[in-house]
């Protein structure tokens, strides 16, 4: 398991249609027709909607006419089914001037039948007819420049991925003609680049310790002597080396196979998702008009970002305008572009990527406590890796280090040979993370939850139909068609986990990480979730799952067992793990981890054959150049503008609140209940006995309505916020969405509370007037502003606490503090400390504003009411109201700072 080698049955070919080249890969079919959804669309009236299909059959490609009206022609002959190969010219609709497609060989393509490695532990493939089949890995390149021939009759050095590792220096062939040197950085141990065609490459010598198959027509190969002389036919100019500006050029597998190859532009190539671009990328994280590659008169090329939402990257760094050389890599969405041999070559990250973890270490408490200690292991393409271990072994710490959310203090994580930490700004878009807690609003239906997630994660210029189509894809992929109209909270635990995975799959991540996805599930659901992950890996993703469950480890390709102290106790096939530890059941092994703390679990594994086979042999790498310190990445790009994010968040939050019937009932009932109590205490008018009681109830009601609405809203969504923040959510837009929706609800409640309590009740104000406005309006404004400030206080508490259960006791405490300090029960004026603390209590200012409106000192004369803040004057009333506004603003700023504490570590650097 793990090394799933794919043996192509047909060669890779390039199909050139009007200058647009498509690399045809075995394993899939290519549909041609006038349908825009075709793999190769043709805009010609003579072409049928579904015209023809190209498919691999046996060791060749065939073209099959799909019953088209005007026919399909191969080299001038009409065919129903015909074989195609390099040099074939196809025409559709007319044999003379119909749209044409020219078939050619792929530059540097592996020969038919060559094995394609699917994991870093796979051996590097040999160059055609040259490499020793037993060589586990290529020899490291000696330099980054092509090796110059040194002899009078120069020998052609072997390509790095054609040499056996035990051969320190290949013997030169005796061919009289010099051949172009191989590009030293073309080797990729983790995922090698297909070797060039044999006609363009000299025969490499055999390695001293391994027998190499001879080239066609050559004599038998010998393990002790160089290959016999072979006549080398005149070769076309060799392919230039692939870019060396990737972080780890000698180890990278980024450049396996080109997606398309086209001539370099003479002026400008516009790149984007829209059909009117010169180079169309079918990727929803790419903007409609994303970037332009412009040719300057001096022969240089420059990449210009066109204000894209997710950014244009040069060698992993986001750029607006930058020069592109042959050593550079331009990243746009899941695609990479480079200039090779006078052509623009595109490589698409299809998900088949490897992960190489090298010597990760994490310490806390000033280095006194180690969470991870020298963790190294490879993860192959389409691999499902399970990480298990006792509590406190560092599983979650490892997950955070692998995703880049909390980078390791030491060590490297290679994403297909590219340093994840150094190129995190670009690569984070290709990583999906499903935390242990659901990243969903439980009140929403499955489809609505996915719709809002798609709005937030895709560029603002993505059409609704495009988002809906992607949502339909992930719903079908995860088998949620029968559940998409159900509220998330009504789903079973396993189905909820499927929805969380679906949310992450919207952006087509190549690496998918899951933290305890089976926690709390019954054994049947546990196995169902693990089989779902098995399917996701088989579909072309690398999946890493941290789990406590050992029920379904048999569906995984690799198992990583962490021992206490964050060290590797085992890495290899799951079926061999228990035998390696010497136990029959997993509970016995976990008990031993806890009880035998002095046992050197990691040392035993390092000395084992499993370590040599699955880690040492699989991760040997050529010497890598020393790199400078990693620079903290910029914040993630925002797929939408701030305003667009705010609108989406407001609609989502309003939908979630409106779907919560219990919350709605409480919100509607509370102002009526509190208002009725205040009205009962008024005794028909605000007089000497009732005024203090009514104003006090209004204060308590305003505080409760505001604070109760908000005190749980941030803490209960903390997991959702943390994940969305990591993919580009604006912190201020998130907070403002809460303030907008809750603020509107709170103000309406406050107005209802005031009207129920006082409408029709004589207020006994001086001359029947308020300070600036009618008395009832002023009191309603004061209660509304108090409720809003109390709501901000509730958000402060929600951002401060770590558990939702703590919020209700704190809400009671807040209500008591408001009653004590408002000034209705105690005379706070003139009491040291008490008076200063009262300035920080919203109810103190709200009570003062209402007292100013009704002229409380005249209505209820006494020591408590002889307060300067109760004066019936415009300056005093404005001061009281302004103090509440100031408190609300300060609380909003503090909440913003507190939200930052709950973001991923990488966002705080």
C-alpha cells in the first residue's frame, strides 16, 4: 500500500489546436465538439456538439467519431475509428479546411509503459534504456549549471535521474559525437520528471553495481563495464533545464508533466478564468482576468497581476509586477508557469503531490518542554496516512506544523519538493484542514452552509452559477445528495464530518488534513468516515488523518505512531505495526507507551529495518543548498473585498439566527416581559415612588437584552473563525457582521421594551418636554444605546473566555454589576474608587441620561438624585449619551485585539 505505481498504456501526446496545446495523458479520454464543456471545444458550425473522442487503447491512442454530421478526418481520410500518433493531423467537419488538430510527442515525455512514481519513497525512474533498474535513487547533481564536457571527444554526462546511486561518476560512452549535457536539476527523487525521448538523449553507462538494460540494438549490458558503443542519431536541441528557482530544485517533483506547451508571446498573454483570455485556467480560485505576461522590446518578460483576489506569485512570493526569467516559477491558482526553451510551459497541480517531513522539532516554555523531537517521514502521492499515539504525544502539534498554522521551530516540510514554510503564501491555498470541531453553522442546511463558504472562498468575480456547480460537485463526491436540504444539526456525526470535508474540498486542495474526524462516532460511523478518506486519497489527494481510533487503520497506506515526547515510535504499513511492538492488541501498546516511559521507543525504531526501508531509503536527497531564514508570510489574500465579505457574513449570520427558533423566541419574549414589569411598577405614571423603579428596570432590561444576545456568539464560533481566518477572512468584517446583525436586533428590542413600558404613561417631565427631543424618544434612545453597549460588553466576554459554559455565570454577574453601579440603589457620586469604577459601567450613563430627561432631581429630591450627571440640561444629556458611545467603541477595539489571540500562530507573526 502507498506505492501505487501507474503504468500508462499509451504515450503522452501533445494535441495542438490553433496554437493551444493540450497534453493528452493516459488514463482519461478527451472529448471534442462544439459544446463549451468539451475537453477540446471547437467553435465552428461544421463541428457537431459532441463530435469525437480521443482515448488510449492498448499501447496507442485512437480517435472515435461520435456520429458527427460532417465527419472526422485523419490525414485526409474520413474515419469512424482510427489510430493517432505523432505527426497525425486531424480535421473536424471538413477534410480540407475544417478545424485541425496536430498530434506530436511530448517533450521530455517518459516512454510508453514507464512506471510513474507515486510516493517519495518510490525510486527515481531511469532514463530510457540507460538507468540501472535496481537503483533506488538518482545520484545528486554536482552543480546547478549544465556540466561542460572536458575531454577532446566530450562524453555526455548522464542525466541525474538516469544514474544509479552507487555510481560516483559514470564512465563516458565511446560515442564519437558530443551530446548536450543533461540538466543537473532535472532529477526529482520524490517524483521524477519523465526522461526525454531516447532519440534526444545519449545512452547512459550502467552503474558499477547494477546491471542496466542495454539500449535497443546494443549488446548485453555488464555491471562492471560501460555500455557498448551505440550510434547516436542526430538529435534535436535538448530541452533546457527546468527552473532552478524552486526552493529545492534537486528534490522537487513539481515538474512532472506539462499541462500545456505554447510559444512565448510576442506581445502579451492574458491569463485568467474567463473564456476571453489567451490562456484560460479552469480554476475557481483564479480571477476572471488574473494576470498578464508581457513581452518587452528588450526581449525580457514581465508578469503583471491584474488586481486578482488570490494573487500572482513569483517563486512563492506574491508580486504585482516582476520580471520573469528562465529560472523563475510563476504561480497562479493551482497552476505554475515557466519559460523553457522559448516556450511557455504550464504545470497544473492536480492533487497528486507528495509531502516530505524533515527533522521537525517544536518546543515551548522557553525550550524546557519538547512537543516534537526530530520527526521525519515521507508521505506519497494518493497516500492516506494515519497518525496515532497516546494523549500528549504531539499529534495536534504535528498537524499544526504540517499545515503551516504553527510552523515548527526547526525542520522543513516539503510540499512536492517546495519548502512549505518559505512558500506558504502561495501553497496555503492548496491545503485543506478539517478541525476536530465542526466548522459549520449548525442551524443552516447543508447546501446553504456550502453556498456561503463558496462565496467567502472564491473570488468576488465568480458567478453564482459557477459556485453552485462546484457545490454540486462536492455534494455528489461525498454522497450528500439526500442530505443537502437538512439542517446540519439534524445530521449524524459521520454525516456532519462529511459536510465539513465537503466545505474544504470546495477549493480542490491537494493536501487534506483531518484532526480526530472519528471522535465520538460509533464503530460503524468510524469505518464509514475512514473509507470516505480512502476514497478521497484514491481520487488524487494526499490525506493525513490524526486519530485516536485504531478500528480502521487497515484502510490506510501508512501509519505513523508517535511516542510520548513527540518522537516516532513507528512509521510503515499499518498491518506490521503491532508485530513490531510485540503486542496483539492496540490497547496493550498504548498502555505500554504510558507505563514504560523509560523505554527508548524512538531508538528501537531508528535501529529497525522499517526505518531503513520506509524513512531512510525513501527520503534520501541530494545535497541541498543552504537557505536563509524564512520570512513570515503576508496575511492570506482575501478572495473578496471587505464590503463583499461583510455582506456575505451578514446574510449568513442572519440566516443562522433566523433558523434558531429557540433564540428567536427568547429575543421576542424578553423585551415584552421586561417592558411589562416596568409598566406594572409605574403605577400609571412616573411619580415620586415609581420613577426610580421604572428607570432601574429599563436599565436591567436593556443590559440583559444586549448582553444575552452576544455573550455566546464569538466563543461558540471560535473553530469556524479560526479556520476561515486562515483562508482569508477579514477580522474586522467578521466582527462588524456580528455588530450589524446583533446591533439591529438589540436596538429593536430596546425600542420595544421602552414602548411597552412607557407608551401612554405620563412622564412628568418639565413642561412635558425632554432635553432635546420628546421625552419618550430620549428615553428610548438611552435604552437603545445602553443595549448596544451591553451587546459590545457581551462580545467582549465572549472573546475573552475559552469555554461557552462560562458565559452564563458571567452574564448574571454583569447584570448584578449594572444594578449596583447604575446609581438607582447606591449613591456612587463622591465615593472614592466606587465613583471611578462606575464610569466604566454602561448602566451608570444610561440611567443618568434617562434621569436627565425626566429631571429626576426635581421629581425625586434626595441625596441619591443630587447628582450632576442627572441635570436636566443639553450638555449633561449629551455627555451621558456620548460616554456610552465611547464605551462601545473602546469595547469594539478590545474585542478586535482579543480575536487576534484565537487566530492561527502564523497569522500573528
